[in-house]
């Protein structure tokens, strides 16, 4: 049963195209007023889910409901849904105001209601005074705002956004990410946003559903998806990480000791549900691998192989035992980076590592 704050539910939804199962038994509960992102590589099923919610595709099995009421069989134009896609689909022969008013006219709203609503929508997206302009007179970012205003003006229960910022340059894209989030918070509308861009998802989302092969691998807050991935796919798709295969040699309270053959040593990790003798995969983000000093509780010898300057950080590739690890260290003004070939010592806190179950059929399982 859906929780009281749940607006949209998918229950065991399956969609196939020929022999390809694009969506494989997905169940989701989207909360009222949240910004939920469907994140994953091309072909993982995220856009197919959006199209089924919108009514452009129909599930082979499973149910989709809004406020507890199934919406299968309801045509797209009768669903309480707003849509913004990457190509925007603005009408070039209409003014900005006429584009925004389109949905209200289809719903046969009174003229005075339409005029007032269009003005409110223009103000919401910071385009007051642009109502009489033509679409071709607008910049790319302004067109994005018009498409958003057109979708929001009908006061949808759910806003669906399919990679709407994908065609924009990086600076404008980041600006509109913040604006989209602010608009979502001001209106309280439930947003479901589709992207393959991990940074975009982490920046904007209340929760992220990471998808792979038609399934949701993890549904969690942006912080937990990044810092506490539950599968190897999530750990590697959302940001960079160091993956090591090992076996739990002992567990003492909240800390496990993991024997990692390629490092030639034992390393600490959070115990979780691990048991001694269990094969595991260990994930450590590059920023959590640190250069050790004399006060570090444990140290591992390594050698610098490569140095890349990345603005706020230097990104090092280091060799430790038979493994190559990524290390991200803050770049201090006026301080020279470590040199290639330099000998260093590495360490990390047990809580900064994450134990993952090894893939099926792996030697550690």
C-alpha cells in the first residue's frame, strides 16, 4: 500500500519491444512534492518509464497510479501531467504567450483565466514582458524557460522532464539546473527528471533512482547514492571510484578487516553485514584516499604514476602493490603537486570505504 505522501506509484511495471525488455519489473513510489531523478546510461529504460507515465507507451504488465488511481487507459491529454522534452516542441508560429497558453486553451479555460495564468507563468520563469515575442527571438535558455512555463501553467500533479538541458552549453546548463530546482521548490510540484549526467542528478535531486538494464539498482538520496552505493554498477556509474576485490578476514565491532591480494595487505572497511571468510568488493572514492602522515592509524606504500590538474584538486594515479588507485587531493594555491615517480603513503578511514557484494560467479562469492 502506498504511503500517505506518495503521489505516483509504479508497481511491477514491464515493457518489452520485440525481444528487448526495456523495463523489467520496476516498482517505484514517488513522493508528493519531491524532485526524483531517473539516472542511467542510454537504453536503461528511464525514458520508457517517462513515456509510460505520460501515456505515450503502455506497460505490458504492472500498474501505474496517481493518487492511488490507475491511469492506464487514460489518454495523455487527460492525465494531470506536464511534459518538457529535450527538443522542447515549441510552436514557432505562435508567440511566447500563445505557446504557454496552448494547454489552457485545449482545456477551454476562460480568456481572463488564461491571461492571468500566462502572466503568472512568465513571472515564475523570469520572463515577464516576453509574452509577445516569437520563439526564434529567444536564446536557448529562454526557450527552455518557455517550455517549462507551458508545462507548469496547467498546474500538473507531476512534471516529467526528459533530458531538457542536454543541448545547452555547460555554463548555461548549470545555471538552469539551479533555476529548475528553485522553481520546483517554489511550486511544490512533483518533478521526475531523466538524465544520464551524474553531476546533474546529484546537484538537483531529492532522491535518485539509478537504473541499469531496465531495473532500478538503487533508490536513495543523492548523498547516499554517491557515498553509500549498494551495487558495483552504482559505485562505478555515479562518479569515479576505486574497486578492489578481497575477502573479509575478521570483524571487530563496526569495522571489518579485508584482505586484498592486489594490495598485498589487509585494509579496514565498515563491517555492515559482512562475515569472516566472505568475498567482497571494496569501493573507495578517490577523495577518500588520502596521503598518510605519521599520525595515520595505518599506511600503505605507493608510487605516483600520473598527475592531472583538475582546478580544485589534483588527481593522481598511484601504484600500490599490483593495483592502480585514483587519489583526489585538494590543490592549494602556491603548492606544487607531487611529482611522477615520488614515493608516498596512502590511507583511508574505515567509514569511507563501502563493501559491495561481488558479482555473481566471481571467485570471491
